[in-house]
C-alpha cells in the first residue's frame, strides 16, 4: 500500500469528497516532513518535485529517497514529477521510478499539447504502474493571475477538456480555472468554480474517469478550498508555501542562534515547521484518516 500512483489515491478522494495534498519538495528535509505529516494524519499523500530540483539531485536520488521513506510508511505515497515541459525528461523520470508524471505542454497549440501528452502517456503506461497528468489552458503566475482569470481564451474550455482527456488517455487532469502559481496578491483571487464543476461533471458525472487537479494552492482562502472540493478538485498542489516555510524557519532559527553551529538542530526546526504546514493542509483537504 505504501508506493502508489496518483490515480490510485485520487479516485477514492473524488468519490468521497476529499482531496489529496500534493506537496513540492526540494530536499531530504522536506521529503521527510511531508511523509511524517501524512503518517501522523493517516492520510494518503503525493510528494512532488519540480524539474530543477529533480535535475539538481538527479531523478535516481529522488526516487531512492522516495522508496526508502515510502516503503516503511503505513500510508499510500506517490512521487510526482511536476510541470515537466519535455517528453524526454518525463520519460527519464518514468524510467527512474517516479509513479506519476506531469507533462505540461499547455503553452503549445491544442493539437501539439495532445501529441506530446499522449506520447508521455503511452510511454509511462508501457513502463509500469505510472499515472500521467496533463494540463489545458493557462495557469497564471503571481503577477498575471488576474489577467489570465479574466481572459476566457486562457481558461480551459470544458468541451476541449473532454476531447483532450479522451484523445490523450491521461489519468488525471489539471484544467486552468483562474488559480495561479506563487502567492496571490489579492484576498479574493478570481477563480471560476462553475467552470471546474462543469468540467468535473462532463468527465466524471457518469462514473469517475479522470480526477481533476487544482494548481496554485498556496494562499487560497479556506472558503475557496471548500468550493473547489465541492466542484471536484481531488488533488491540490502546494509548492510556494513550503518554500516560504523552509526559508522562514531557517532564518528564524539562525537569527536567534547566531552562536550555535549545529546543522542538525537547524534541520529539526525547519522540518518541524514544514511538517506542521503540511498537516494543516491535510486537515483542510479532508484527507486525514483516509489512508
């Protein structure tokens, strides 16, 4: 039960109205914190690495850490490659042992997005028990979230979403609905809940076919999270918050312990802060006790 792909844990999440927390990590400390938090909360969890940390440490090392920690954890754990833009590196990580791969070809034309996504799906499924995530539309960054959210052309078209899923064979799917990567600059970000619900109904209304992903979890108000859960969000990505937590915790500790040179104590402090942040998210997503 310990090592799973994303599809295996997202189907029951969607069916029962909760979501899986998907947390981006950059090192061993965060890796341990995420899994420790999930074990404490008895929650299934997805550990994510962006491309740069994966390349810096190498996919083989990331997978080795994952297998070492997950194999002894009494909960389902998935290792996900996040927002990879090349087929080649997606395949490299599939070969290395990642259990979920995201090919992000959303900046290309619809047909090219389908071509690249299907290529990764076909390869990952041929390698083993690996699920694949695709994306359609534009997920904004910190500065352009409002512009994207207000531009109908940049949000995911529900009919195109169905066509995309059917033609690519993706296992999970991230439609652009106005959420953004980074920290929201407004207390009321523009998110199209109705669009999310429509896409979910069209894809999963007659039986779960392809669970949906919410990108840009950091900074979303709690009532938005509730609405997105109700609209069918089964995986919430949290990256920026963990980066801030890690750096802020280290700064806090170093600032108050300038005469101390013990990396172990610094790591414990930062790991505990990260673990608490992850547990808070697990509670918000309703996945505690679902392992």
